[in-house]
C-alpha cells in the first residue's frame, strides 16, 4: 500500500501538506528554525527529504537503514531550548519524531485519497498506516507508540492538538511553503512547487487552517483540479522522468523500480 500511495504523482502534494502541519508543533519547528537552511536551499532540502522517503519506502533493507543512519547522524546536532515554550527540544526525541512521522505518513494518504482516481478502501488505508510503523522505527521511535490504523491515528492527533501553536518561525515556514520568493534561476522549480502547495492547502484540516491563518482562495481548488488532471500524464513514458527534476534522479528511479516490481 505504501508503494501505491507514495509512488503516486500526487505524493508531492502530500509532502507539502505535511510541511504546513508539521510546523505547528513548537518543538519540531524549533529544530527546523534553528538548524535548517531551507530558505536558502529549498530544492536541496526537498531533495534530501524525498531521498529519505524514497529509500525507506521503495529501497532495499540496506538502502533504508543507510538512509536512516544518515538522518540520525544529522539529528545528533539538532537540540536546544525552544524560545516559544521554554522546553528543551531534540530531533532524537521519540515524541517529536512520532509527530513528524504521523503527519508525513498521513499527509501522503490524504493527498492520495483526495486527488487520485483510485483511492484506497478502508482496509487498505489501515494497512497503509500499519506499514508506516517500520519506517518510524528506523529513526528510533518505539513501535508500540506508533499508530497502526486510522482510528489510532485520529486518537493520536486529538491528543497532540492542544499543544500546537503558530510561532513566528512557523508563520515564516508556512508562508515560504505556500509562496516562496520567486527567483529567475529557480523559476522552473518554484512554479510547479507553488501549484502543488496551493493544492495542498485545502487538504489541511479546517481547524488547523484556522490556527495557521491559512486562507483558501478559488485558485487553490483550481490548483487541485490541475494536479488531478496532470497526475496521470506523469505516468506516461514521455513524462515519467519529470519528477526527477524536483526530487532528483536517484529518488525518482527508486520509485519507478518499485512500481515495476508491483506491476509484475
């Protein structure tokens, strides 16, 4: 199920949705704000995240564990005191990692459910969520605390909801995802990213949009329609390598390899 969901072209919309929601967790956002250069190198940061998702979803055991080891090494340096809550934060903290995983894994499903022509049924959705437990465990999250079904995921989000907030750093991150500054040298990257980001905005739950101050416009629904119309074309031989421009060739190749295996 993970291959089916994350291998779909609309997964990029899910990834952008996850960035919007993940920023609302103050400790997770503190790590990004104080230790990431996403505003200076957005394409490189996106490709790094996409490479990890591809390796842990489509790669071999060796590729998945190697990718996780690289991330854990980076996480060792991400720690400090959050200025918003006054609490210590660490990228190695299982609770913070659980938030990042749950939002990301669910966001891929939310995009697939809303934008694909063949969404998963209830049983398949639960299977997809259960498959994510092994991915979360790669970074040290105890499997026992990772949601394994839609019901468990809803209960988890309900528990975390009171701790969410919009810090100044979160506001900047949300604005950057929805409308990154346009630069001529990266225009070919930024325009499709803006389209996918605007398509992601309506997929954020209403109460979180209100918290984040995300206002919807008719153009957001037009972006959703454009993504839905364009996604099937990305499966055609002529356009199949188009995602490599954004996520990188190695990442795209992993996804294509998994799709061929599933088709066989």
